[in-house]
């Protein structure tokens, strides 16, 4: 239940009333107690005062009691007022922290306007902290996206450079091979354009529905095998039935491009490159393994490609598990949310 707010002015008036009541009570006590003590003393000493002297004594007792009572009244009121206003330095410190963008919580008790102001400062400080945290998370995600896409752009760019050099180096290349190379260059150029568009618009997705996703996976596996067959021995096993699903072809292409890039950089050319694609309990599983080249050092890989694969897998409610053991590298990508 929300506490009913009290006005600070009424609380101060209440303190005035308490101080006044305490001062009156003290004055009455001092006045009558002093008269009683004086009368007792005069009686025990057999002293008789004239009416004028007795009135003077009463006046003196009254004045002294009044001075003491007023002093006590002021002291009590100042103590109570100081307690009421003790939150002002805390609130000022909170406002300064809020102005400087620092986190600070004002600890106050009560229900008056100062307490409400302190609670508002605490709310703004918490909101500021939450907004800053969200901005940092968004900035980190943006930097990760830029780093990931920049890495993903390398693979098609490397292919374009390779095919261009191949066309320039072979003067006796057939027209059919030339058209094939130009088609591959065009495809990789379009892929770079798509990645650049994603980089510029913040990573929007283009999901497409496929009645038979098996054909899409077979095409990606064929491109994987074709891209590596000149240097590596590739074994691809596609154990898939026909199944429908919604995918962003560009995202799947980036997964396979990163797999290709990692194989070219770190795989042992003498070993076999294994790729398998299957359905496991309504989840699409893409597994790739290879023997790691002995020339690869521990500091050679920064894992950017793996981070990109993991990020894409998460978009499909999945994950990417990596295993490195006895000189072998194995990655298993699980995609679950594509229906």
C-alpha cells in the first residue's frame, strides 16, 4: 500500500506545536516548583516578605522560568527542524551525482516532499543506469556485428580475387570456363553487397520459405565441396529427407563461408575434410571436422568466424558446439527454429 504523503510545512508546524507545548509544560513546572521551594524556604527560615518584595520575587521567578522555557523551546524546535531538513544535503549530493552521470542512491525515510524528491532522484538514477547499460549492450552488439560481417566479407572477396587472377593468368581458358568464373564472381559480388547492406541497415533478416530445404542444403554442401576440392579431400554426407522451412539464404551462406575460411586457414591439407548435414529430432545439424595443421599456432585464430556462426545459430534458436581434441577440430551447428 502506498503511504499517504505528508506536507513538510505541516510537519514543521507540528514540530512548532510540540516545542511550544514542551516549553509551556517546562515553564509551568519551573514556575510553580520555584514558588513552592521559595515559600518552603521562607517558612523554614521564619522570613516574612512584604507584599512588594513577594511580588518582586514572583516576577523574578516568572522571568527566569520564561527565559529558560524560551531557550528550551528554541533548542527543541531547532533539533526537530534539523532532523526534518537533514535529508537536504543527501538530496543535493544525489542531484549532483545525477548531473554528473554517476550512480547514487539517496537513502531517506518518511513520506513528505523531500522524501518524494529523493525517491524521484533514485528513480532517475536507476533509469539512467539501465539506459547506460542498454546502450553499452547495443554498442557491444553493434561492434560484434561489424566485426563479424567484416570477417564474413573476406571469404567472397578472396574468391573474387582468386577467380580474377585465374582469368588473367590463363590466356587459353575456354569460353565455358570463363563464363563459369564470371558467374561465380558475380555471385560472390552479390553476396558482398548483401553483407554490406546488412552492415548498413543494422542486420535486418530476409527469411524465405522453402518447400524443400533439402535442395538448399545440397546446394550449400556442393559449394562447400567445390570451394575446397582443389586443395583438400572433402567428404560430404547429406542425410536429409525433404522438409519445409524458413531460412535466410544469406545467413546459411555465411555459415558455410566461415567453415570454408576456417578450413583453408587451419586444416591439414593431408587430412580429410568431413561435412555432414542431417535432421536430429526436428533440428537441423551441420557437422564439420578436420585435422588441424601442425603449422597453426595457438595465437593464430581469433575466433571471429566461430562467433559469427554462433550468432547466426542463435537466430534460429540453436547453438554451435566446438570440440578440439588430439589435433582434430570439430564443430556441430544445431538449428531448431526454422519452421
